[in-house]
C-alpha cells in the first residue's frame, strides 16, 4: 500500500464519489464501461498530488504500476533541514 487511503479518501481528494472509484477499480476490459477521460484525469491528479507516480506498461518488460515519488520527497526533506 503506497498511501494509507481507502476509496473514500481517494474519492474525496479527486472530487468524485466512492462508487466512481469502485467502478474504476473493477474495470477489467473492453467489455466493461470505460471510465471517462475527465474522471481518469482528476483521479490521476489526486494521486500525483499525494506523491504517487503512475507507471505505464512496457510491453515485454513489465506491466503498469505505481510508486512513490521518492527522489522528489527526499529532495524536499533535505531542503527543509
């Protein structure tokens, strides 16, 4: 777990409903309704603001993923000292 957030926390940060987050988590393939671009954009922005970097799939190497923005976090902490 990167953040100590549940669906309600992410929904609040993104300005959407918890049901929207649940639907996005349960989206599986082209047969399911695709989350619209505006919704994906605000959820991605909320995660970015919280320090999460979303990673695209690299075909044949690795699947999509997420990680904390460590370098920026470390740099910010060292500037505060």
